[in-house]
């Protein structure tokens, strides 16, 4: 089972959309951050500050990235979101994800 | 903001009740474990192996512990569950929790 080792984790959840999206923030020794998050079925739009790498660990969704059409993403796949952008997801089945904040 | 420091965290979520309850497993240097979890409104029954300390970080719920009546629990409160037992929760508002597995 894959683990992140020797990290700090913020105890309180990040809560979005009445909790239908929730995540935990992990801080690595080098100061970099990821969130491990979970999304119930629904449609969600998020705004980025830093560019993000979204890895889908479980579930199925469609994503709308800037300048693209809707595309299907499944467990084991990932996508990049530019910084200072908006992106939308239609989550079809409950989805587990890891979001890395890139600099 | 409260953090757990120098811990390992399992990347994949633990998923229960179609994802309406989801959690992440944290392993401490001494081998002890906690889960940080999130529950959407609903009614859930869980079974314990080890005794558990459940701290409610956000939200409101009622809990039914072995040998007790339903009791209300709110953010900032906690309850203990014996090992090898079943307990039920009626989650009224999306609830963030920290579960410590005791030995």
C-alpha cells in the first residue's frame, strides 16, 4: 500500500460543497504540499492558484480544463491544471484523489 | 492549525457507505494508528476491533454506544468505543473526525 512517509498532516479537513468534497493537507519536509481528497458524485468547479497535478486514485469523472472539451478520467489516470485557472469536474462515482501543488 | 508531525499516511482513502464516510490512515513513529475521517449526513453502524477514541472536529451527530441511549455529540467533543463492539451514528451535519485506535 503506497504511503507518504515522514510528513506533517493538518488535523482538520478542508471542506467544500457541504462536505461532498473534502481533503486533508500534507506538508513535506521540503515545504511542498499535497492534498488527499475525496469527492462524492456531483458537479464542482474549483479555482487554482498554483498549477496542480490531479491524480485520480479511485472513481470516475469527467473534467473540463481551460481550452479543452470535457474528457473522461478514471482511476490510475491524472491531469494537470494551470495556475490561476478554473476547472470543472462531473464526478460520476465517488472519487479518491491526490492533488500536488506545483510551483 | 493543529498538525500531526513526522507521520506516514496511506495514500488511498478508506471508503465506507459509498464514500459517504471516508478516511485516511496515519501511522505514527511508535506504530500507533489514527484515522482522519469525514462523514456526510446519514446513519452508519461500525464495528470495532481495538477500542477507539473518536474526537469530533466539526459537525453534529448522535451516537449510540453499547449499553447507552442515543447521545448528542458536537465539534470539540469526543467519545470512547470499546473493542469488539458495534456503535451507530446519526450524522446530522457533515462531520470531521479523528479516530485513535487504542491498545
